[in-house]
């Protein structure tokens, strides 16, 4: 148990830290909030993706109504579930004018407090308090959320920076000149850096290559240990090492668990159940994603190998391959995955990289770093085959820097540079337009602009 006076000290020190030491915050695009819905908002995602800074941004906007607590703070090492009520009381004693007004509670790394779900649900539903929580644990992911919050939580995945957010971090403000004028050379230099180093916020702000390499190495060590070994009690280290190596070296390629089992079953002991369990944990950790084969049969979808994509191109390059074509495909997948309902790959007589399902409609994408005499026919025929299979009259072929439009076999094909495609905003809404549920005193002056938001 922690005394109220100690809690008040922590509340005030956190306030001072956020307001006086946290500088410019990059506005995130992948945040859509309910308009008039009393739910606990859960920000989840891979470690170091920027969840805490979303909370900082909210605190800065609503500083006079907000409480911020980081439950990984060593001063809270003895914090118990019953202390949540004392924490609320300590905040109100510091801010008695908020007693009958709407308040905003921001809880970082909430998974460290057992029973937090019931407390948050109660204060949201009965005490006029909006609650945002973050966590790196799989326990706060949508599929794992506690039954007490089922139907009462609004989950938002926070990913590393998109290319647009990355440019914002670099103080690059996009306008028409960047797409069509001489400034596009400047943007193209940034897409090269983005492919190489990825979009983790801390990496984006570092300038020295030595520092970037060091931080990425530390990220990997932390993610593999805390997000896999520690969280899921993965104690077969030989299997874990082999699976890490194979998964990260297979990004933008098909990966078969059956083939992996056959290759390694005689090298060290492990069961198929353990292998499939470890693979599931990789997916739950959000270090990797999978795209399944496009087919109407669920059985065929699961029987065919999935294509693997890594959460960030910087990690992919550091652990796996530096192949530019595969890195480009990985970046395209991550961008599609932010807004699409489902992303598949197409494989019949020909292959197409992505079939994207959104609002009952399909879009087709092929990715090739560069179209040459050797690969142009293969890439275009794969896209055409997928378009005809789905009765679509158009498809897109994304390259590093080539642009052209053509029509073949009745299919319109747009060849577009990936950097130009990444600059396009897809289905975004402003923060203020999605925040009507925060009634006064939270409503801002309409002349002020909030961060851009967009559905994951």
C-alpha cells in the first residue's frame, strides 16, 4: 500500500515532467476514437512504438483535467489494486474543482496492476471519468482482454511511424511540390532512410548510424526477452533461436511450420505443439504479422503457408535480409495493414503480392523494387491474373521510383513509386471530429487543430 501523500508527489512530479521536459510530439495518424461512447480506451502495440507519447499528447491538451501515472515507475513498486481508489482520491484532493466535472485518467503500462479492468470500467461508467490505458503485454490485446471489459473497451493499435509520420519527425511538411516538383528528390532520400532504419520513433530522431544500430540492437534484445521468453515462459531456447532466425530471415516470403518441423526435429528436441505455440506467441507479441492465401476455403487458407512480415523494416534488415525488394514489400504490407480489414496474397497459376479487403471491396497490389526486362512480364501477368480472378478492371504495381500507366488484357495497370503512394492519406479523420464524446470541459476551441487520426 502506498500513502496518499506519496501518490500526490508522484502525480505532481509527472505533471511537471510532461509539461516542462517533453517537447514536440509527432501527431499520430492511426487513432480513431468513439464519438459518444463510454468505454475504456486501450492503446496496445509493440514495445517502443510511441504509446506513451500518445498519452503525453493528451495530457498536454487537457492538462487541467488529467492524471498521468506510469505503473513501471519504481516509486510504485508496492502499488496494490486497492491503491487505485486512493490514487483517484489523491488526484481529487489536489484538484477539488474537478469533483463533479469530467476528468481524464491516463494509465501507462497498466498490465502491472492486477484487477485494473474492473476499476477502470467502474469509473468510466459511473464517475464521469475518461480512461486511456497503454500496455506492452499481450494481456491487453483485443483477443486477450479480461471478460469484465468485453464490449466495454475501445482498442487501438499503435504502430511504429508511417512514412508520413516519419517525415513529420524530420520536419518535412508535405505539399504538392514534394510530389510533383523538384523537392521530390528530398523525399526520395528519406524513403531510402526509412527502408533502412524503419519507423520506431526513437530511431527516427537519432542522427548517427552508430546510435541507431545500438538502439535497434537493444530493442531486439528487449523484445525477444521480455515479449517472448519472459511473457510466455518460452524455455526451449534452441527452438526459440531457430524460430527467430527463420521468421526474421523469411520476411516477405512464405513460411511453413511443417517444413520447419521436418528440418529441425532431429537437431534438438521439441514437439509440434510447442512449435505451433511458439509461433502463436510471435504473432501475439506483434513482432511479426502474416498474410494468408486468398481463397474462399478456410481449410485451404490454413493449409497453405502464410507470408511473413516484420513489424518494422529496421528490425527486418538488422536480423534478416537487406534485400531491397523484400524490404519494400514489407513496408507496403505494413501500410496496407494499418487501414485494411484483411490482407491476403494471391497464388493460382500466377502470383500477386496483395489482395486487400476493405468494406466488401477488393484492391490488388503488386510490389517490385525495379521493373526490368527480366521481371516485368512476370510482375504484370501476376497482377493481371489476380485482377481477372476477382473480376477487377484495375490494379497497382508499386516500385521504388518508376511510374507509368498501361492497359493490358483489359486491365488498367498503374505503376506508382512507393514513396508517392505512401504520402497519400487514406481514410483519415481529425482528432477533434472523433472526440465529441469528451464533453466540456474537454471540448477545445474549434480554431485549434488536433492531431490527424486514422483507422488502423
